[in-house]
């Protein structure tokens, strides 16, 4: 099974990387871009064939390693 | 309109961040994870209301700033 985890900053947390990209886009002649937010996508193969069990395992990975849950949220896709 | 850009390393390019995460997952008791790949997701608001024009503009942003097309691919979603 292939698991995909989307990790993104929670709303309200200042996204400095996004701000830098927004400034660069404006400087390159794309003034229409605003509210730029940057997240991470982590994909991996997972042993086993029970999607429900896999989702539980991946959520545990997120809580323990993949996301900093103080400032980041995450979304898990299995399949 | 909200644009989402997924940027990921091309197949065959060594993903050192993914390898580090894979090692950490194994160390934390998740031996089933393999082939870990890490990508970026950039989302932003875009002025205008023509999806086709927006997609062309966002692809131009990818080529010029958001992706290093030597080693990275990208996928654009508008909506």
C-alpha cells in the first residue's frame, strides 16, 4: 500500500517560507498571487494489506515524527 | 481562485530527506515503511477567474521559481 501524508502549518501560524515565495512571485511579475502557504507531502510504501490498520499506523507516525502538532496539521491518504 | 502546486523529486533522484525519515521511522518501531519520498505543496490565491489562463500562469511560476526542473517535477491544480 502507498501512504501519502500532507503536513501543513495550522491557520494563523506565520508561514515565513510562503511569505518569501509570495515576495519573489511579485518580483517576477506575478502580482496576483497572495496568501501563499507551503506544506510537505510525504509518500511511502507500507507493508500489510489492511487499510484501516495502515491509517492508524500512519497517524501514529504523524504524531510521533512527521508533524509538529503544536503548529502543524496533517491529513493521511491510504491507497 | 485557489491554486495548488505539488513539487516532487523526479524518479531516480536520491531523496536524502526521505531516507532520513525512513531511518527514523524504522528506529521508532515502524519497520514496514519503505521508499519514502518527500515533496512540497505550495497553495495560494490567484487573482482572475479564467482557470485556463490561471493554469498557464501557475506553470510559468513553476518553471521560473517554484520547481527546480532539472531534478524536480510538478503538478498544478486550479480550483
